[in-house]
């Protein structure tokens, strides 16, 4: 196995303290948003044998296993991250696999440069995600029922929101949500900015269920995404709880530290809370206008102590082990590739000791045991 040396991405929304606190390092004063573990070409993990991308490319079947290569190709199909949100991320959705392939091929045919700011599809892959909270973690996930959204907006007593409230009382629910999101994102920018300002002031005055939206508006004043965000379920995860974000589900991470895993893709369509490009027609084609509970996940424990976060995705499988002091070691050998990440305590695997933030890549079929006292997350694939 190989100890990983990982890149921390300094996105503007990142916390300045959460990742340094986990790693036991001094804050730099700059945002530290995501630490990437994997073989994403944008920032592959480094190993004693070279970048993980090159290690896998040199012998994919040895590193990934023949079954994983047959199913996913000669690449690691997931990216593991530590994510630290100090401010809200953009409100966004991800395409399914068919939509991603169609969108990518269309933009390729039209000659849209892959690095163009208005490009929607950077690759032909889908991007399902799972976020597991390490601290209290605030987010938005999926649509509220239209009646719940109408009540939240109505309580603000902002005249320019009344047409949206009326639309949300219409039927069927899917059409009501579609019409309101479309109206919000296509409204006159100056009028919408005024509406958002009035709504933000009302949210701050009311507090309670409205408080998160006052905070969002503080970071994104006048952004129509503030109103769009009020259509979504607000969720506060406790440590160990998780959210699965499937294709077409609008979501945003607001604040907190977590372990995130996703299929290896950069495809994002934004709904707001961003200065970046928002392609409204394409966004509306991708969004699933289905109201319902956010679906907080809690791990399912197996007899050997593995706690699995069940998802319908084969490209990744996330689980954790909480190792008690003086407890037995655990055999984690699998016929698939693995990344092991320590988030608490001290865990030993082979001749490598992992402390919080430490990680290793374990090739398929390589014997691996863990022992010690702490928490370790295991990222692998389903074959």
C-alpha cells in the first residue's frame, strides 16, 4: 500500500480553520476547502511510486483488480475528499449518465472549449455524491413540498413573492415547483435583487426556520439563488450522518466539515449562489422536480464492525470503522482498490501509522489489516 500526499484546494467558500484543525497544522489565513484523495487528473494524490494517476496507468489490473477494470475501465472511478465549508457552496445539480454523455457530445460537436466559463459538461460521466458529517453539517437537499415552501415564503410578507406563493398552491406539485424555479431564475435581475434584499431582512427578523436563508443572503446578496434555496429542504447533519445526492437533486452545502465521495466527474449545473454561469434551460432539463424528505443516511453496521453508507451507486462505496482502544484488529483485504482515511485517533496499517487526515491507497487483493484506536473511513467500489 502507499501513503498518500494530498492536495488541498483553496476555493473561496472554504473554511480557514476546519482542515488545519483536523490535520493538527497551523491555519494559513487562506481558505482550505477540499483535500482530494484519488486519481483525479486535476490534483492526483502523490505516492512514493509517483502520482496515483501514473501508478494506476502503468498497471491498471494489478492496482485496481481485473473485475474493477472490466466494469469501470482502467481508472479509479471515485474521488474521496475532506470538505470544509465556511460559506455556502453554489446551489447545483448533477446530470445522470445519459444526460452527461449527451451534453458532453453536444458541446464537443459545437466546439465549446472545455475550459470555457459557459461550458456545462467537462466530461461524459455522472457525478453522484455522498457527504458524511464529521462535525455538525448544514446543507440543502431536494425540494420541500410546495405547500411547505409557500408557507416559508408567505411568512416573509414580501409583496413581490406573492405570485410565487400562489404558484406553489397550484397542482400538480411537479409543475408548481418547475414554474416557480423558472420564474425565480428568469426574473429581471434588478427586481429580483430588490426582492432578495427584502426577503433577507425578513429572514433575519423572523429567525428560526428562516435564519439559514438570512445567512445565505449575507454571503450572496441579491442572488436569486437565495429564493431558490427556500424551495429546498434544510438539513443539519450530526456527526456520522450522511446525505446521498443523486442525479437531478438540487443541493448546496452551507457549513461544516465532512468526508465526501463522488464519481470521478466535474459536471455541475448551477442554480444560483454563484458568480459563475447559470444555464437556465439546461438546468431545467436536468432538475428532478420531486418533493420529499432529504433522506438522511445513517450507517448500517455489520458483524465485523464495518458501518456502511448504503447507496445505489457502484462507482463508490463508503464505510467506516470505529476502533476501540485495546480492541481487535480488522482485516480489510478486498478484491477491489481502496483508499483508507483516518479522521480520529491513531490507526496502524502495515508499517504505516495514520493520524487524522492521513490516508493510504491499497491495491486490489493486497493484504491489509488495521488496528489501534480511532476512526477510519474506507472508500472502494462495488463489483
